[in-house]
């Protein structure tokens, strides 16, 4: 599988702005972050084996709260305890 969740050699159009992030657990799991300027929101989508299994549509005004939560988590002490799957 490619990072887009599509079989190798198969093309999959990605948005001009956004990202594709692998799941730490592997197993062909990915999260896509896609900005939709026309709707003033970002879509976080969870992919497994090339199939979208969940989405979250987040209004632009809510993005700073998500970023803040991520930054706060990074600023905390590393515990060395693996996350549960």
C-alpha cells in the first residue's frame, strides 16, 4: 500500500493543501488532513486499507483549539509508556 492507502501503482489525487500521516500502529492505517477553503473547514479522515472509515469536519474557528491541544501534549513530559491501540 502507498501512503495514500491506494495499491502501489494506482494514482490517487490528493488535495493541494493538507497532509497524509501514517498511523503509529501501521497496518495500512492513515489520517488525511484536507483543507476545504470553499466551506471554511478542515476534514480529518481516517483510512484503513484504502477505505475511509471515519471523518471529522472541523470549522476553521475550531482549528486553534486542536492545535493548542497538540502543542500542550508535546510540551508535556514524555512518559515512555506506549499508547494503547
